[in-house]
C-alpha cells in the first residue's frame, strides 16, 4: 500500500483539484447544451421547460435572428465574387495537395472541418462586408480576433525583442509595459471611453486641435470597432510581451555569439537562429490569445453597449443580452455556435501551425 502511494503521490494530490474543475466545467456545459434545445418560460411561481429541438439554432442561422448573428445577405458584388472564388480556389487546392501528398483519414477528416468553416466564413464576408451589406456579430468577433490579435502579437513581440537586447533601462520598461495587464477589463473600458470623449474627456483639447472635436466616434460603426480594438490591444499587449520576452531570453547565447563570429548580420541572426527557436512559443501564445479574443464581452459592453445598433456587438455579448432578456434557450444556442467556431479555428491553428512545426 505504501509503495502504491509513493508511486501515485502526484495523482493523489491532483485528484481533488481535477475533480472539482471537471465538475464545475462539465455540469454547465451539459446544462447549457440541454437548454439550447428547449424554450424556458420563467414566471412568478417557477418555470416551464418545453423541448424545441433545433429551433433555437435555426432561428439564429436561418431565421429571424440571422441578420443579428451572421448579417444581411442580398446580392454579392463583383468584388465579393472575385474574392470569394479566389479564396475558394486556394482552399480547394490546399485540400487537393494534402490528399495527393500526405493523406491520412484522421487528418483528412480534420481538414474537412477546417475547409467547411473557412469556406463558410469566406463567403460570409464576401456576401456582407465586401458587398456593402451589414455583417453580424460573427463578423464583428472575427474582426476583433484577427485584427486585434495581429496588432497585439506584432507590437508585443517587437517590444519583447527590444527589451531582450542590451539597452539601458530595460528593467524599467518591463515594468511599465506590464502595467496595463494589471487593470481589470471594466477599468480599461471606462478609461478608453473617457479618453475618447471628444467634448468633455481629458484629451478634448487635443481632439479639438486636430479637428475631431465634433466627431462622435460611438455613432460611427468602424470608428467604434477600431477604438475597441485599440483598448483591447492596450490591455493584452503585455501578455504577449511577457511571454515572448521569456522566449527571446531562452535563446542560447552560444548560438547567437557563434553567428556573430561568422559575421552574420542582425536580420540574418534573427531570421536563422532567434525566430526558429521562439516560433513554437509564439504559436502557443497566439493560440491562447485567440481563444481569449473570441470571448470578448467587457469592452464592447462598457464602451458602446454593442452600438451603434449592433455594429460592435460580439457573439459573447449577443449571448449575454439574450440571457439578460431571459431567453435562456437562445443564449445557450448562441454560446454553442461560438464554441463550435472557436474549437474549429483553434484546433485548425494548432494542427496546421503548431504540430506541423513540431513534426519538422
């Protein structure tokens, strides 16, 4: 018995924590899944649950709420057709190339999910954004994910690389760059909402000086989205910075010194030695940040309340508004649609970027 405890001591200590995490994770997952197939009516004396089948999902994807989730579909313009057909050709060539050179059933099935969702998103943007039509919360969320995460990764990586060099005062810069991450999302939202106030905010005189004193950014859809991306980037750049700084500082010094002895330039040293060493960590950082970006809800809610209209409303915020209006079935259905998009996107990124790099 004592020998068994010694061999399994780690599992024994971890078991209670893992059990609690699984209970508090699996129960809400199953409960919300059941709610997504029902209609819940709350009343003073309790509640009534009626099975609704796929109606909650059908309402969001094809019914009266389609404009809210996916957008408005009318005629596709020439630009939409060109971009849609071009991306479709690229994706079909990608899957054909995989089948021809390195086919496995497991990888093929996974890539079919990736292909299906990629084609759906391509034609979603072709029919909405590129055709001058309104796009819904899925498009807004992807805007936050793609543009926001891209900006955060580039700036955070550049700052991390600069602080990994031998520069004066880099320890002070490390502390300063990390400060925004210590502020709660609610605080960040109110800070940027106040700073962006062109009439009464602390920078009102500056807005007046550059000619934007009468510009109401909260009433312009793209301006509001950009302000939210800026606020989100300000908060999350420190996360990318601290992770990439650890990656850059883990590069073996003997490799870089050997490259310098071989007369390698700074760009050649970065491209051939430093970047290949930190690339797996960079991919993992982007994966974590992408998962978090899909869940953005605080900043759009605080800064614009999803407005103007639903121009800045994310999928998570749409689910929150549905839950607040006591439409629990619709809220659960929206949450599971977001879960599907997030899982397929992140699994595809992990398989095509992280694992492919490990195999090499």
